[in-house]
C-alpha cells in the first residue's frame, strides 16, 4: 500500500505585513503577514528547496522513480520545469520528471495520483501568488512550496497511509486567469459558495465512508482553498469540533495555491502522533478529500526543517520592495550592463555543477575544486578527481562585501568568500541576508536560486544563505 | 627553467602620452595617432622606420589593424595583445622581446582604450564568451573591498585606522595628480572629503576607486647598443616579469586576502632579472596599480617596499609621498588618471621616462632620481585570481 514516506514545506524568508498595503493605499491589506518569494526565487527554485528538505528526512532506501511538479505559475511553458528540479536533486536519468501545471487543483490531484501508485513518487508543488495592489489575492496569497515523497512499504516505513478519499468535480466559473495574465479574476463570491459547499459535503461524506469513519472520529481536519467564504461555510457543516481544525496558515504564510494542501499536510505530519486520523479537504473546481492514518513511524520521524520553524524565522519586507520584486514598480537600476542570456551549449556541459552543485575532489591531495577541475591545484594530478556533491555541505564566511554598483535584480549584491566544511572555497552571492548583521565566521548553507532571466532563459544556480535561527549548522554536520 | 630576462639589451628612446580623460570628441584612432606621433617625434623617427608594432587594447579594437589602419602602416607586422589590466605593459613587454631576439631593430608599443563610450559606471568587460551563468558578476570594487578588513584583522589595524590609511593613499595620489597636466583629475582632495564620499562597495568609497578614462601612450624601443643614435638619455629595460595566476585564491581556504601571491612572484622575478636586492633603497620611484586603495596598500608589501604588516604605518609616515623615501605613483596613478586598460601600463612607463631623465616638472619631481631605477606594476583581475606585471627600467647600463 502506498503511503507518505516523507514531507516538507518551504516557506521563503521574507514576510509582507498586510498592514503596509493598507497604509500605502488606504485600501486592501488586512491583518497578519504573507510569505514572499525572494526576488531570486520562482516556483522551480522553491520546489527544489522543498524537495531537498523532504528527501533529507526520507528513509534511506527511498528513491523516487517519478518526480511530479505542480504549479499555477510555471517558470516556463512548453519546456518542463520538473527537469531543473530533477537536476538540482541529482536524481538518476531514468527517473521520470514531469509538470502537472496550470490549475490550483493540480497539486492535490498529483498527490492523489501518486498515492494510487505503484511507483515511489516525489510530489513537488510550489506557487507564487500575485494580485493587483489592494486585491484580496495580493493580501491573502502567499508564496511557498511543499514536497511529499510517496512510496510503498518496500521503500521504507510510511509516516501515514491513505485511509479513504472522496472527490467531486463540476464545471463552473468562479476564478480564472488567462495565460499571460498576472492576476486572477473572480466571480461574485456568493455564486461560488453555493457551488462549493455541496461539492465539499459530498466529497467529505464519500471520504468518511471509504475510510469507514464518522466525522467525530477524525483527529485533525485541514480545510483549504482559494474561496475563503466557501471554506468557512463548509467547515461549519463538516460536523467536527473546532479544536480539531488545523491552522490554515492564512495569518502567517497566506494561501499558496497549488502548494497549499501539501504544505498544510506536511505541517500536520510534523506535529502528528502515531495512530491519528488526518483529513485534508481542498476546494478547487470541485472538492478533494484525503483521509490519512498516521503510523508508529511518525513518532520517531525527524523533519529536516519544520514549517513552524520556517515561519518563525521570517524577516520583514517593505511593501515598496515587494512591489519591485513583483515587477509592479520598476526602480532605477545601477548603470551597469545587464547580463547576457546563458548558453544552452555551455550549460549542457556543466549541468552537474550548475544544477547539482557538484565539484571535484583530487583523489591524491583531497583538494576540492569548485567548479570541478581536471588539473588539481595541489599536486597537479590530471584527471584523477571524483565528484564532490557540495549542495548540502555547510560553509563559513571567510570574507564578505557589499556591491552597490553591480547589476542585480535587487541591489545591492551581498557577496562572500565561503569556505566549506571539509575543504573547498567558492566566492558566491548571499541571499536571505541582513547585511548589517553579517559577520566573518557566520555559518551558511547553499540554496538553489534563479540569478536572473535574459532572453526568457532563467539562470538557475546556487547562492549561500545564513542558517535560519535554530538551525545553526554545526561544523562538520549538515543541519 | 628560469627567467633570464633581457637586462640592458633593449632601450626606450622615445615616448608619448595623451592627456587622459573624457575624450568625447576623439575615438581610439585619434588617441593612438596622438600618442604614437609624440613617441615617434620624441625618438626622431618616422612610422616607416619602425620595424614592428605591438598594440595593447582590451576592448577598443581587435587585431593589429587597430593600429595599421589609422596610422596607414604599409606592410608592417602589428600584433594586438590583451592581458586584462596589464594589457599596456604586455604590449611593451612583447615589443621589447622582439627587439632583444634580434628579429627587429626597432619596435613601437602603443596602448589605447576608449572606456567612456560604454555608458556604464566603471570598467565593462569586453568578453562576450558564452557562459553557463555560474560565473561571478561582481564588480572589481567589491572584490578588492574584501582586502581592507582582511588586512586590518590580520595585523590588528582598527576600522578607523584603516579608513585613514586608505584615505592617505588616495590623498597622496590626488596630490600628485594635481601636479600633472596629463591627469584626468587635477585637484587635491582633502582627507575629510575622501572619508565622507559615497560608499561604492564594502567599505570602499568613491575616492578609494580609480576612475575610468580614455587615453593612449606609446614607446619606441631599439637595441640598447643603438640607443644613442636616437637620444642621449635613453632608458634601459632592466626587467620585465609577468605572472598569470592560477586563480587558486578563490579555491584555497588558506588564502586570506591580505597579499597577492601573483604580484609577489612577479616582483621576485623582476628583482632577480634586474639584480635588485633591496628595492626600498635601490628604486627611485614606482608606478603601481592603484585601482583601489587597498590594492596599493598590499602591493607595497608584495613588492618589498615595506615589511609584511607594516605598510600601513609607512603610509601614515609619508614614506610613499612625492617627497618620501620611495615615491609611489608620482604622476597621480590610476586615481588621478583613470584607467584606460590598454594604455595604463604604458602611461606608467611614461612617468619613469620623465622622472629618470629629469624631465618631470619641478612641482612633482622625485628626490632620488639618482638611484637610477624605476619600477612599474600592473595587476589585472581580482584578489585571488589575477595577472601581474612588474617592469624595471634604468637610466644607465649595468
């Protein structure tokens, strides 16, 4: 039987205080914060970060045979986005990687398909939620990602297994976005409510029946979707006590679109005890209800970085920066040339370094080379290197600088000489950093980012970032 | 394998140098016509008398036709060279070797750059080599900015003290440049202005960074034994050293950004070629690559002008001032001239040409020209990965 072997959420570092929207426009906004993807992040790069955390916390014998990536805001069309995630995770060539994109519903649908098996599958979902300034989507939306590794008991112990499910589908116009638009439009909300509530009830009842449970036997219920009013109405009709309702993270992260059901499920599993029943209810062009039962394994499972910890580690972002990062406002750039598009041919030769951050290590001298080299800088051995995967190796800042004149999508650039634990050095850009507090000797970890886009080609590579509070990256360990 | 050098085999018998600055009305052709004409006139020869030409330019032209077309050279060999910011020195180095080899009796080395046409702040790399996008896009200012706190940490120099040391270097070069009609910036700048200027990168402020400029400089070289046919005061090439680094500083965790091994090695080679054993007492003046003030500070130690960890004290003591024990950048340096990449190395030789021959104007004439030796230095690239040139010329044989 298929079950969940590992799970992780990824909440980007920056938070927009919704009150700053209200202050700026005397409209929109609201209470709480929403998570904001860095200027150097997109759904693909955030998907990589979530997937890295999920695989880090997975049973050692679990290897996905399929990578499914779901988003409503893909970095590319036509071209598959899951392949960049596949490359960053250094999965084998014979692993299928494909996109399940376009609609909010595709995230949970891909998870459902994976649970129907039989292959071990890594579901990765991510979204960047946009809306016009002062819109409900701008304030209520959030950016984030989640990854769930599904497999059978031959792949490793499941944290939770699928106990039942229910699905309903109906065609109606509640929310829509035509390709090329950067915002969604919505119909008058009472109409959607009248559609969603009965669809939700039908799926809920079907799921309980297939799980052979009554509503009061469910230990935790997660209800999510883009239609806030319909969710409130449906939740009141489910027949579960309020104390069993999970925090939907709307006050801290916001609604992360296709990623949100998986993000909430990951957060629930991180806090779950053995033998619990968790129901996940999602409204999107119908309703999907998945009922899970946790196993003993969840009691000893160690998440790589809990969603709650990531939420706590966030740092504020001004509304002005938010608007520039989203492309709503264009500010004066440094008078320096913008980068050229990257070469497909060169990238084709350097995939392991560029996407996988794999250097080389001289077998004789142990000298580490980033990027990989053929001739060793110590001892001059030629072609006697082995691959050195460095993405999960922590480092220490040996020197750093702030470049106020170089081109960047969000100047200034903060840049550091990073010495990796166990050897190796690379001068590399920092991100998610408060430059004023930075010190030589600070500990950093690698993170997959989109450096810039030129001629429509996204330039993905790695940056270093300070370890979030609570994850100190002790020397010699990978936190 | 050893570096034998060509001490006293080749002489510089004529030089020219344009004013450096924003030459909006002149192109690279105009600038190199001006510098080569000055050089040819100064040697008393015509363009057809020169057997071979070398041109250094990083981004203002490709191939030898950069020179042969504007000068209308007829059937002459012209070689274009590029070696980062040492490009101008590289033109002279190769021209000198050609003469020393016996292949030619005379050669002309010219460097030229039109930097101001780019429309950007600072230098812009000419390279359009396709990449995978993993290469660094940092400015040189940011990379050199890392050297100041590294040096301060290693030698116990506090931030405020370092600020004063760096400002003192900038102050000195602007003081000298104010006395040079060819310099772009000809004003003295107060320590307060330097320390209060806008931040550019790290702790570096505007006056810690060299400017950009257009310019050109040229030298006529002949066999040493022929030198007196052209001038009674030739300069003899004593040493030409070059090191292209292996970029290990940015891969080796042991490198601490407080010195430049490529410069140390090039200096060692140059001193061996020239027979210099105590640069501090034997060198009359030096022109070094003051692209950023921390670079000049570290160069003093790399070239043996000061003991390791002591250069900052020597700066404050005025050792490298115009009237100091070892004047460095008496012409005002990159700080006052700006940095037309292909021209800068030859501009430095031009200052040795003036100073060792006693032609420098009195207001910036060095005191120790009688030592007879002058040094020029370029670096190109960044801390951790650079090329370095060191040249030594003298006004007497032997």
